[in-house]
């Protein structure tokens, strides 16, 4: 299988070099470009396709949010993940609205960066715990009162329940696949089925909805 290609933009040279080393150490990833400015990244991005783009929000020349918007317009198939020091709700929401699929804080991210990239490419939405919590609290506060369900209750298969339980416990797709003795693509298929049955769009919503329905242990 071809490696997952990655590009990144980070203005701090030391942080950029650390991220490069982490990605280089993972045989299933291949770093194609590491830029120090938004304009350098976008100029390269306009001529080169990549699977995953990592974006720092605090760039010196163009806001990272604008980089995400332009990158998504140029390459819709490219998954974008934010890696930043900004943990506030405004930046988080704007990043997701711009098209980011994951949001990580630099503090505590580096050791798990390769796993997060793999998860994002596999259909996951990696988030630092504090970011996931903020998003869940906001979603709960804005959600309308739950109406009684009409029709047959949601029923997950035994495999789907096992997958969802592991997701709720924080495992990523490759770890779930290893524990269950299945391929990552099979896990992704189960996750898509779970999303369809629960009528949700990401892991946070799936876990919340499953707990509301009593399908998960608290």
C-alpha cells in the first residue's frame, strides 16, 4: 500500500523540525513538504497533491484559517488538521467551519502525531481532549430537546457495539483493528454503518447519541 502523503505549515522552525522527525519515523507516512509560511505552503500546494495537510493557525503572513479555506478549495479530497496553541472556542469553531477535520493542541500532541494523522486519513476526527469536551458541551447546549423516537429502536450489531465501545474509550482505528483482529478498512465500514444507524456525522456525536440511547456503558 502506498504511504499516506503529508504536508505541513508551521512557522516555528524547531517545532516544524520535530513534526518532520515524527512523520519520517512512521513508515506508513511520507512527508512531501514542510513550509514556514502560508504563502510558501499554498504555492507548493497549488502544484502538488497530498493526502493530509497539517496547519498551524498562528502564521506570520496569512491566518491559518484562510490557509484551510484555500486548501479545501484547491484540493477537496485532502484532509486538513489543525495543530495550534489556540484552545479557545472561537478558533476551534472557525477551523471546523473552514474545513478542518481535526484539531490538536501542540502541548502533548507530538508523541501521538503519527497516529492522529493515520486516524484523520482513515475517516476519524482527532481532537485534543479539551477541544472535544468544548465541542460536546456546545453541541449539547445548542441541541433541541430530544423528541421521542418513532419506529423501531436503533440496533447495533455485536461488532458495531464493540467498535463503538472502543471508540468511546479513546482508541483509534488501527488500535481497534488490532484488538479485534480485523483490517482498518473493515473498522471504517463498521463506523460508517454506526453513523448511519445513529444519524450522526462524527465520533463525538456517535458516542453521545449511543449513551443517550443506552447503547454504551457510561
